[in-house]
C-alpha cells in the first residue's frame, strides 16, 4: 500500500464509520514507516463496532515516534480522526512475545546468555542489515543457501516437531502455511518460506519430510531446514533466537523474520501474538516494494 497520499477520507475506508472526533484504542503490526510524510501503515486488529481487521494508513504528528518504529513491531495506539484524516496518537511499541512460562523462561535465559557473552548481541542482525549467508538441508535432502534466494522475499521461522504446545512451533508454521495459501501463485517465484528445525538430531530424514507434509508444504516454495547443531545455533543467533535442552524437550524463544529481495532483514517479529493475516500483510508489503 502506498502511503505518500496519507490524507485519506475516512468515508472511503471500507468498514470504518466516518464519525467526527472519534477516538479508538487500536493494536497491530507496523508494515511501513514514511518519515518524509510523517505517516505509517499498520495491519490493525479488528475493533468491534468500528472496523474489521485491515491495513490502514495513519498520519503521525511526532517525527520522533516514527523514527523509533520498525516494520514488524507490535504497536498500541489511539486512532483519532481530525478533518477526515486518521491519526495514530500515543503510539507505544510493545513486544509481541507470549507471556506463557516457556517463552518467558527462554527470554530470561537469553538475557543471561547475553550478559555473560556480550558478543552475542553483536551477532544479531538488525532491520536493514544484510543477513549473512548460510546453507542447510531441506526435507528433500537438497542443500539450500540463503544467497540463492536473492531476488525473492523470504519468510523464516523456527520450530521442532516434538514441540508439545500447539501455540508455539505449530502456530508459527501454521502462519507460514496461511501465507503460502494466500500467495500460492507467487510462492516459489516471488516468495520462499523457511522453517529452521532446532532439534536436528531428531528432525531429519523421513521425520523431517513427514513434519513438512503435516503442513502440506510445497517443497519448491517451503523448505524445512536442518543441519549440524552448531550451524543451527549460529543461524538462530543471527535472529536473536535462543533454545536450550530441557528434559528431552526444548525451551526456546519465538521469532518470525522477513528478508527482502536484496537479502536484507525487513522485520523480525518476536513471539506469537500476531495473526497469519498480519504476517501476510507484512510479506506482501515487502514483496511489492519498488525494486
């Protein structure tokens, strides 16, 4: 969605009531930030009685607020209409992390790890930086290099087949499955999906192929990747993702990243408190950027 012409009449926004001086608390995922025009686009959650879940542009009065925002961040804000222009006010960046015990514990372990090894922070790729190349093996036993995917947008997450909580690994993979369905005509051509398996001792060979089949993954478009554990850890560290063994299972943080056509990190969403539609909106925004 282009946001240069931000002065959009509320009456033209489907599903939004054009009621003057209305204010509504809102939440969503940042898709685009335009400092020059002091505006942003958010994939918003539905607001009962006011609007359905949708992508919406907003004017933002404070340039410092915009400068602090990055695509993929979860924000809470107030929608205010003034003279038929929608403003995002009181914008607060909030983590999308899950507050259930496992991600919280993993987050605490991550903080401890970074405190003991300050160099770990330097390994994390930040938005706008080039993602270092890596090579791992997919469910068809093909070696996949990140560098070979240049020219395509990559949506990437992590997981393992024995994860006992359906809201963690399975939910993140289901998000990718929904993205693949939404962009089925562009998958493999403009878009590639990667799920990096963090339990490589178990998730390999037939087990890996079976797990991929659970999500009806098109092997041309969606690669479930494995490799030596040190290599998996190295890739995970680039995205700030950490995991530890815990009585046969794994305690881990939750991350979903989007990489642009030039191999640069476009976003890194922490947690699982976003919808498949919001992830799809973000992926579409990156795919449709001018090249």
